[in-house]
C-alpha cells in the first residue's frame, strides 16, 4: 500500500489555470456574440463565409483572436493538470478504500478512448468523491448531484463544440454564419459553466482527502473481519 500524497498545491494550480480558461472562454463567447450581431445586419441570403472579414466586426474578430490564442496554451496546461489531479486523487482513494474499479492509470486513459470517454471519467471522479466521503462504505452512496451537473455540462460543451466546428466549415450565407456564431457562443458559455462546476467538484474532494491524510487513514486489509469492526 502506497502513501497518500496531498493534492492541495495541485488543486490550487489547477484552479488558477482554470480561472484563466474561464476568462478566455467568456471572451470567445462575447466575440461570437458580437460577430453574430454584425452578421445579422447583412441580407440573410448574402454569400458570407464564417472566415470572411465582415465590415464592422473588427472588435469581434480581435476578441476572438486574442481569446482563442489564450485558450490553446491554457487549455493544454489545464488539461495536463486535470489529468494529473485525476491520477493522484484516484491513487489516494486506493489508499483510503478498498474495491475501487478504476486504477490511477485508467483515470487518465479513459479520457482518450472513444465511447468510454462519455461516461468512464465520470465514474472515476465519482469513486474518488464517494471514497473521500465514506472510505469504508462508499459503494452504496449515490453519485453527488453536483457531479452529475458537471458531467452534463461537459457533454453539452463537447456536443456544441463539434456542432459549431462542423457548421463553421459549411456556412456560406449570412444567416448560416449567425446560427454558427450562436452555437459557438453557446458552446463557450457551456464550457464556462462546466469549468465552474468542475472547480466546485475538486474544491469539495480536496479538503476531504486532505483531512483523511491528516488522520493517517488507511484502507482495511483484505481479511474476513468486517471493515467496520473495531
């Protein structure tokens, strides 16, 4: 059995990075909204591509460019830290409790496997949360409602991002550009909500694990003695 490692500093670093990500995502959402407002002034059937420079959309284009450039490196750093956080918190959960179905390695790999990525990362964090709440009796606990809302927002963000990207490639009229911008803006807003909920999730798990580490919590050995026995 390995020693549990604190995740407080890692959580703090992740919070800072995600805060920057929220600002950049909100900037993109605003940029798409402004771009949609400009495109709506054109004749709906006018030939206008998503990548065309529209007259009066300079502010929107500048906002989208700056926010997009910020999102790329910040997103990469945030993604790395989130995977590291998932790995370490899951490893800690294995120190605190028995019977977890997901290993620390799979806490990372599930994110990259098609179809499984739709539900397995949620299962990983759910196990970590429940094991932190009640290490000896975590299995019967229901998934926290906050966790469900986060995952729903995450899936919505992914769906809107895919839809917006596909629509952007095929948009050829002003009306299609407006719809594309609205979908893309909605995707960015969904990402903001998803990130805020994720911050709430890790903010709940971190102090629970910190307290268990301070108590010197270790999972009971696999014997015939019930885990609740003195």
